[in-house]
C-alpha cells in the first residue's frame, strides 16, 4: 500500500510538471501604460493561462531599445514600430513582424495656433518642429521628404528640435509644433491648460505618410522552431482576445494597467483617456498584418529623399505564418 501511494504521488507530480505553462517573455516599446493594455488584459483575464502560457511582460523606457533586447535574447517577442524594425532589419538584424494589433497610427504634430500654421505644405517653412528620436524620427523625416522640406533649418526648411518624451517645447514655446500621440502627449498638452481651440493638429494618418506602429516582432530563426511557433500562435491568439476586450472595456483596461504600474507615475484619468484613444487604433485589426498597410509603410520610408529610412524594399520582413494559425 505504501509503495502504491508513493507511485500515485509520483504520477501526480509528473502530471503537474507536464501541465506547467510554457514561458514566454514580451518586451514592450515603452513604459507600462494603456498603449499596451491588450497584453495586460490578456494576462489579468487569464487568456494566456487558457492557452497554456506563462507570459512575462517587460516594460520599456528611455534607456531600453526593444530590438536590442530581442537580439540579445532578453525577450521572445517585442512591440516595435515598423520603421524602426525595418531599419534594424536592413542593418542585419533578422526581425520579422508576426502580428499587427494596431491598424491605425496615433502619431501627429501638435502646433500652437498662434504660430500661424494651417497647411504643412506652405507653413512649416522656417519653423522649429519638435521630433522624437531613437527610431521615432523616421516617419517625420519621410514626411518632410514628401513635402520637399530640408531638415537642416533655414527659411526654406525646418529646424528640428530633438524632443524629449514630454511636451515642454510647446509649453515653453521653443517649437511651433511638437510630436504627440493621439493617446498620450496630446492629452498632456490639454492637461497643461492649453485649450483644443488654441491648437492645430496634423495626423500622419491624414497626411498619407502614416507608418505601422506597435506590431509584434520576433527573430526570424524562432519561426523555424515548431515548439516556438506553437507558443507564438497561442500568444497572438490570446493577445488579440485581450485587445478586443480592451476595445470594448477601456475603463476596465485602464484599471488593469494601473494595477501593473509599479512606478506609481500613472493616473487613472490619463490611462482611461489613453485606453479610449488606443481602442480607435486597434479597431479593424484582427491581428493579421494587411499587405496594403505594409506597402504604404515601405513606400513612405523609401521616399526619404537623399537620406531614406531604408534604401531598398525589404524581403521577408513580415509573415502570416503565426497569425493565420492563431485566427483559425
């Protein structure tokens, strides 16, 4: 009897070990906020657990380069904007888009109305514009190339102010316009006391130079590993379930994000507004990258004048290998 009990106990132990969830690490592009609400929702609601996954979500920050974390083996999947991903691929990092939760771009330039800017084609000349760098400058540079505006200053070009991840240059009138996201910095400008009627905004989406943001990327070699492919399929399926839940319940998604913010820097008001705006960007996406959106991004990046973001059309930069199976 004692031997039988030991055998049964051992079988139970092995069964528990066999049922252990598969570990997977996701590197975010930026800090914990509603921009990544779908992933936090998927974890909080047990969607990853249902797929047999134990997902670790790593927040980003100003000193973290997502593609470098991916290249160094610190994450299995990373969230990145396509311009930065394609630029990294052209430089030799075999990074591949496996899913695209964001259908639309949230990037725009926000200008003070008193600057007199009403039309980018004519009114940007001679103005100082705040621009994010660290890979976020690529869409802006492509836009200026489309407009035929040099970015070295002068009366016929624009002066580029390297903007930190804040809205100070606009508040302090160091720049006529600054880079903002519909879901984040634009709200910060309003919170600072500037009224919407005192601002003029130009969305990259409306200007025809929008590029894809917040896609999911892996190293190409991972796609050749059947076990990893299976994990990625389950991850994308659960993540998109999280994103659709966040679209329908932005207030709850914001609360979940707040529970995961270890910095204490976020407020529920700001995160709720962000979640509501993010829902507009993920709307229309089932997770599969649409080739037309990809081609538009590539065409925008190639049209970078004398210094394009990428020098040639990429090959193998995206795949439906994962999303097709995830959507079955």
